[in-house]
């Protein structure tokens, strides 16, 4: 939860990673290449998995877990041929314990000839996932809403004052006889922004 500075507290923030990280963890001759990606949808996830399968086509296992959405209700874990719950779940566990979402972690294993046993596998995948997170940067992001505005040029000063006061983000704008603007803001102040827009004369808006 975060404070917006007006005395209200909003539950519209979440934590994710800022960029792609990767590295290598070794255990008894087996190699575990780990990767962490910030993602926003399943198409991105599929794209990363496809690229890794092309790059590491000769690896025995491509185990992974991902989580999407502010509340982490949308997730998946895959053992990719390892014993049940020995790979995907330990990776997912590290995502959850770090309180992250909008993230994909993949651990690619090259078997080294020595079996690690179930407990050894769990520890290896858990460690690899933890390293992928540790070597990245955790950032706080906002759940956002956006609004399309149409207003006369005479209302520009009033609109810009609202944008500046509440730190709104202009995604696109078109200035003509009627001005058009697409603005984005954190979900926690949606009702405040909509109320302010409603009070402006000659302005029309649509919540996206």
C-alpha cells in the first residue's frame, strides 16, 4: 500500500522486476541456466519460452513458472519432465516469497550425469530462481487506468492544471478545434480524477 500525499492510502501498487537477468548455477555437473523476464501477458511469456527453446535446443529440461496480475491470481508452474513438483513449484515459490508478479522465470537444465534426487532438484531450482531475482532489480509499479478526453481549447488550462496537480501521464494528444487527449493515472485516484473531469464544462471523456 502506498500514500499518494493527500491523506488517502491506496492498494494499487505491486512489485515486479525491471529488466531481464540471467546466469548459471552448477550442482554436481548439472548446469542450470536461469532467466528472469518482466512480462505483462501470456503472449510475451510464450515468446520468451520459444526463444529459449531455440537457443537451448539440446537441453533436457526447460522448467519455468510465471505470475501475472496485481493479486497474482494468474500463474503457472511447469516441471517439463522433471519429477512432479520438483522444479516448477520451487521456482514459483521464489516468485511468491519475493512478492512479485508480471514475471517469468525459466531454468534450463543440462544433465551432468549425476542424479540429484528429488530434494536436490528442489534445492537446485529454488536456488536458480532466487539468483535470477537477486541479480535483477525489484521495482514498484502502479495499477493504472486511462481516459480519453475531448474538450474545447478554452478548457486547456483547466485540464493541464488537473494533470499537473495529480501527476497524470499524457499518452497521446491532438490539438485542433477540439482537443483530444489520452491520459493515464494510478488506479487509486480514478474516482478523484473522474469527479474532477465531470465538473469541467464542455469536456467529454471515456474511461478506457
